[in-house]
């Protein structure tokens, strides 16, 4: 397509778009054209964008409509000052390095309970009955049981018997993965009309409160979205993982201890030794991964949508560390006020951090209907992912 004028290219894009619903191949061509434009591989695309013609307007697809949102956090809180009583730290040290001031901690409530409370709030906000739910997707790294699943227990609590129910463990990227999964189920049209997406985390379960470097980071909380199918709208998703970095964020599960085992040697799983089930991380490696993965996800998911990151109204990132977000913002050449940040009041709540931040942003008016939103997560696995949609 080298040498094609911007005007001719605009004409063909217009013609192709008229048939985008009838011909999926042509729609894929448009998406690829936009991706090349974002990567700067074709000058015509850049001229079109500079001329004010946004190709994104021509990439309408099936997306997920957020009909209701809800959250729940435990009443018990732990401030930075509270941590000075159990480890050698200070409010100044924690605030400067993380941006965290307080985090909510469960006082005996199970993970399914706080998830169910968030789910009920989302259903109320959507005006949807629990009996109308077709699918429940629950994201967590801290379930109460290996079986039954968190999603089944939430289903029981809210009275949604009969719906599909599944759990997703993608660590801090879990909610983004779940959002994209929900969209794909809704898109099938196979009897899936209402999807309840719930992130519920109690990281206090695996925090080692003698480790001053990590124990100050984490909190507990839950949030939920009620999603429905939405046609002819803006949507794109970009997901990935790198298992080579699995060793950088670890919490041990059950060990191989059975009545018939004779081998006394431990299998080399190429993972760090951990203290029981307590969480451990390589902070430097995680920081390197996160500061690269976050901006990379934003750029690639926006390229698939045919828009530039600067055209987003709001980015809601995983709330891990204020410094990670600041570094990513510089890479993207975006102001920090484009990012919804509430880490000061919750700490790192893994997969629940993104929907908690989204709920608070809607409540304070910084996210409004019609806004172009990017949710972006990164975490253990290593996993990463982003979705772009119109709220």
C-alpha cells in the first residue's frame, strides 16, 4: 500500500467499514491497518490522524456494557502507623515508596463473603435480579477452598443457582482477563446475556507480617461488574503472559505428601523457597516487569482499537505502587491525572484493585458515561493485559 494517498485510503476505509458486520475478514484488515498506523509503519495513516480523521471511528465491534458496579471493603483498617508497631518502618518510608496510607483488612470474613457483598451491590446498581445471571466469573488468588470454587460460593450467597460459575487466577491481571472472557461469552449469543464479574481478594491470608518490605503493601477488598452485550461500540483486548518470570511472585500451595510416597528428594520446580504458604517476591524484577508491561499493554490495546493512548479519557491501572504508574505515565507521555489512582486508601488488592478504583472514580465523577476507558493489569505468572471500551 506504499504511496497510496490519504484521501484514497480514507475512501477505501469508508467502503470497507460499510460491510464490516458482514465480512469479518475486512474488519480484521481495518484492525491491522490501525495497528500499523499506531506503530508508525505507514505515513498515510499518520496523515489521516493528523488531519483529524480518526480511524477509530470506523472500528466498531461487539463489546461489553457495564450495567452495574459495586464494591465492598472490610471495616477493619491498618494504617502506616499501625505497621510501625509490628515491623521496623515508618509512615514516611511507606508513603514515599508506595503511595499507600491505609489498607482494609478482613477480621474473619471469608473471601466469598466480601465478594458476595460486592456482587449484591452491583446487581442493585444494575437493577438485575440474581436469577437473571447466566454466568459468574470470580477472580482471586486467595480462595477459601480449593473446592468448591469462589464463584460457586458467591452464587450460593446471592441466590443465583443455575448459572455457570468459574474461577480465574491470573493474579493482579485477573479482572482484566475476566472482563475479556465475559465479553467473549456475551458475544456468542448462546444464552449468555448477563455476566457477573467479581474480584474478591484477601491478601492478608498469605502476607508474612514479619517481612517489612512486603507486608505493608497489601490489603483486602472486593468489587463487581454486571456486564451485558453491547453492539457497534469501541472494544479491544490484549492479553499475555511470561511463565519465565513465574519465580518472581510466589505463594506456595499444597505440597506432595501422600501415604505412598517413597522419594524423599524435593522436585526442582525452579521456584524460590518460601516460608509455608506466605507470599514472596523479587521486588527489583517485579518493578522492571511492571514498568515495561503497563505502558506496553496500553499502547498495544489502543493500537488494536485504532486510537492513541492520548485519546483515552481515563486509564485505570492495577494499583500496585505509585512509582510504577509514574514511570509508565512518563513512558506514555501522559499526565498522571489521566490515571485513576486510589492506592492510598486500599493498598495493593491484587485483582480487586482495578474494579475498586473504577468504582471510586465513577463515584467521584472522574469517570463518566461515554468516556473511553482502558483497564490495564500486570502481576504474578507473570501475566499482563488491557481492555479498551466505552463506558
